[in-house]
């Protein structure tokens, strides 16, 4: 299981944290003619090798990189503006299936990387999952309900919503793995108080429902991730 966690960590790094928006835009515009498609593919192979830390994994890292590039090519070729959300989900599911398949086919029993034990990889993957990957997933999931007026008249700080969401999910995550469940209710109540004034002044039911869905999704994913990490930590003992 720990090999899959390491490969998932490398995937999160390569697909979200180390892929600039300029790369994404260029790939969507030029598809297979974009040099960033091939650079992105190479990056995934390198990250997999570095995270796994074994030369014997080289051929599997090459396979991972090639399949990743092919899946991305299919998404870029077939997606339209109206189907981006659907293809984003398909793309990520296919990547996860490939990671799972490689983890099952690779038969080395013990992988040691710079002295980090299994708990480090499990917690690090959980933390990364709750940052930008979850923000993008939530944004794509509720994009069909985005209030048009809210997009045009948004005087909030740039990307403030994303960072607030990341922070609240990380707080919930650490509250769960440390056993402080009562703090989650306090955090949710505090956010509700701060948000109440803005939503009351807006007098927009659609905006209120949009914010509520996003908040509940954010807290739900954070709680689910926390419980899954707790379970994985128990299995790693």
C-alpha cells in the first residue's frame, strides 16, 4: 500500500503543485503540439523515480510517464469548454487506476527513502491532497452553480477563497488525526459567523447556497481524508 501512497504523492506534486497555469493554458490551446505536454510527462516520470528511490523502478517510472502523457493527450483532444469538468474527473480517475496497477505489479517488499517511515508518506499525501488538488476538485464539481454576478463583482482578495479553504481543511485534518473532534465544530461555527454578514448583505439566495455547498464539500473531504489517514496509520504500525 505504501508504494501507491508514494506514487500518489508524486502525482499530486506533478499534476497540481508543480504544473503552472501557463502550462495548462498552452496545452489546452496547442494540445499535442505544446512542448509543455511532453515536459509535464517527463516530470511525472522523474518525480516517481525520486519518490520511490529505487533504480529497479526505472522501467515502471517510464511506463507511468508514458501512460500519464497519453491520458493527458486524450483529455486535451476530446474535451470541450462544456465538458472540462467531466474530463477532469475522467483524467484523474484514469491516472489513479494506472498508479494502482503499477503498485500491484511492482513486487519489491520494502522501499526505504532517506529514512522516512511509512507514516511520513501517509500524512504528507493527506496534507497535499487537501491543498490545491481539493480546491480544484471542488471548483470543478460546483462550477455549474457558480453565480454569474458573483464572478463579475468580486472585490475580495485575489485567491483568498482558495487559501481559506486550504487552511480550514488542514485544520480539520489535524484535528481529526490528533483526536480533537470538538474543535471542528468550533471552526465551522466561527466560519459561519464571519460569512453570515456577507451573505446577509448580498441578499442572494443562489450565492448563499453556492457558498454552503462549497463549505460542506470542503469540510466533508477534509474529514474523510482525516479518517482514511487515521486508518492507514493504524495499518502501517
